[in-house]
C-alpha cells in the first residue's frame, strides 16, 4: 500500500499541523485572526487530518497512560512529540484514502444515474480508481482527495435536488459545496460547472411557459448557494469578523503566490496529458468531444463538460498563478473518467454493430483490458504514483522543466536517516528540500535551534500576515542538530563558500532533486550553490528510488577541492 511506504512529502506535515492547531483553537474558543493565519488554503480538509491525527494520539496515549490522565494540554503536547514515524504518517493518510474511495463510489452512482448503464458506471469507477494521478493524491494527506469527493458529492446531489425539487437534498448539496470551498480555492470551480447547466435549465423551463418550474429551480439553486456560503463562513473562523475584507485579502494573497514564469496557457492541460496513460488520455478527449453531441439529449451532460472545461480554462488564464502541475486539477478526473467510460461504450457499440461476431462480449473484454493495462502502468512507479509519466512524455527530452521524480521530496526520509547516523554532535546541516519533511524524519534535529525566532509558517509572515507563534512547535524536535534551509533566504548566499561553511560548523549539505528543477524557483545564489555541488563534487551518499537518484548528501569536510571523479559523475548524471 502506497500510503504506508512513502515518506512524508511536501505540505503533508503542514496540513496536519494546521488542522491540529485549528481544532485546538476551536476547543479553546480562540478565534483571533492571528491564530487562523497559518496557511494560504482554507482549513476544512486540514481539520479532517487533524482529527485523524488527534484520534491516533488519543489511542496511543490512552494505551500508555490510561484515559484518566489525559487533558487537552497534555494531548496537544503529546501530539507534537508523537508526530514522527511511518505509523503516524499512515494514520493521517487514512482520511485521504477514504475520501478517494468515496469519490470512486459516488462517481459510479452519478454515472449510473446519468447514463442508466451498469457497464458505463463500473468503467467510470475503475478508470478513476486506477488512474495514476488519482492513486497518487488519494494515498497522501493532501487536499485533492477531499476536494474530488466534495465535487462529485455536491454536483450529484444538486442534480438530484433539481430533479426531485427537494430542498433537503439542495441543502445537503450546499453543505458539500461549502466544504469544497473551504478545502481549496479550486473548489470555486463548482460554480463554473453549474452555471451553464443552470442557464440551460432556466431557458428550458421558461420556454415551457412554466413559471412554477422556473421558481422551483430558482429556489433549489438559491438554497444551494446560501447553504454553501454559510458553510464556508462557519467552517473558517478567519472570516468571521470581517468576511468580505478577509476573503478579499485571502484572494489577493493566493494570487500573489509564486507562479512558474515559463508556464503558458496550456500548462495544466499539458501536465494532465503527460501524467495520464496514453489510452486514457485518448478516451478523455473522445469523451469530451462526444459529450457535446450528447448535451441536447442528456442535459446533465452539460455539467460534466463545464466541470472539465471552465475551471481548466480559468486556471489557464495568464493572470492565474501556475502551480506545480497536474495535481492542481485532480478534481477534474471524476468527470473525465465518466465521459471516458461512455466513450468506451460508444466505441464498443460501434464495433459490435459492424462485427456482430463478438456476441456482446466486446465491452467486458475492452473494459477488462483497459483496467488491467492501467494497473500495470501504475505498477511501474508503485508506490510513487505521482511520478508517472506516459511513454510520450518519457521519450522526449523534458529537461529541468519537466516533472520527473524527486519533486515531492521523495527519498528525503532516507537522507535524514543517513544524516542522523553520520552528522557530528551539535553541528549544522544545510538542506535543500521540504522543511517539514526534513524535521519529520529526523530524530536529531532541534526545532528551536533551527527556527530561531522565526514562525514555522514564515511564508505567511512574508506575505504580510500576522501569525501567532506556538511555542509547542519548538518541542517537536529537541535533538542536537541545527537544520538550515538556505533557499528560504533569497539573496543571502551568493556562492558556495566552503571556508565559511566550515566556520559556521556546517558538516553536511543535503540536496533533494527538487532543487535542481526550474520549478523550484531558487534565487540565483542558491541555484549556483546547488549547481556547483552537483557538477563539481561527488556526494558522500546518494539516495535512489527505482535506480533514479533523488537526494545527494555532501560532507563539507570533503569539499576542499573538485572531486577527481566529477567529470564522470556529470556524465552519469547529466543536467
């Protein structure tokens, strides 16, 4: 199981810490703005991870000390201390796996409702479940699994509410809408998915001269929006005092996040195609084209088209920051899988009409073959599904602007284990990699010594937000090593100064492969340091995943001169 085999990746630790802190704030009735300024994304899915981790801590603590000796303060302190190891990481990933599974189940029922075909419904569920991208983000404590589930749940229940004129179902759909809005900014794409569909429905009712139908539809949609907005407001205390101005400030902060400078309008679409098996990409495209012709016969198909096209089009606009890659549009996969499944059925029916010799067996054979092939393709990168690239993407020279392995901090757990075993006492370790991941997997790091007076959430501080400092975080790691992350200080380091490193008692430098990509957006000085290390020196230790190097660990004591093997090393590791 991938969730139990992969070390912590980017953002997972942050989401758990923010969620746990949010729950603690709620229990203590601390709704000050500074207590809720920790992260750029809304907190709903982080609450879920906080609850999962809190449950894990409660069980572990109860088994060790008994329930009678547990208080909120002691539970929180134990939570900070116990946040370590693969067992805790698996515990916080359970909600993601559950949400992903529920998204698959709801996709089945939505497909069955729309197309009245068990074959298409099963195909849609299997295409979604075995998609490498969906497997990746439903195995990790990320926001995408929850968002995908809430997309499917809100839109499916909204369709039912309109068909049955049910205010209760509309309210349930609205609550799921609000939870999606409170999970991530891309949750607002639900409005884009519903807009064209609702316009068509209003026009249809109006042309019938049925004012009661127009009124009933308007009531359902009004309830949906109102319940959605109130759920968002209730779930996010940061909005409570000044909702409009706070939300405006949030949008401004998110829009100013670093964007990939070379990403064009087709960035997300290209990343989606690259990270999807070729046969599935073909079916996605065929399904979208077919849906345009289905829309006049099945009006609800419009919602699937809008679900895919409009959020993707909006996110592709020049002024919208381009972030990382296809994982940002994971919420499109359920709709794409549904249309791909219908496309398979249409292909099968067309072939059987011309070649009746198959006797109705063609569809089961096609679906089985496609699912087995998807499973085999995913297994090529198991358990690192986020690293899947189809044969076309792998065959062309992606270079440093691509998304090969190592972007998510894979292998940093093994690198930290090596550093813990080898670093001299009370020394400093430079790390070019995910900060929370490095702390999580080290038993010798010292949080206070490493962070100094900085808040753990310093990116929010740099964005102009006042963030409360929680001293409990300083007790997370109380070892002897100081971890320093040079890329957090652009402009401070101009070049690789070995003598200065030694004077500052820096004994090791860890370079995750993430730092070698243009997407890392390192400043010129840190780029120069990383480049010189990799090109001119042989690492003392290298971490590999499936024969690919993902972390290099350099002993500063061995950097006195360019290594004799550096030329050969460059040939083995071209940049």
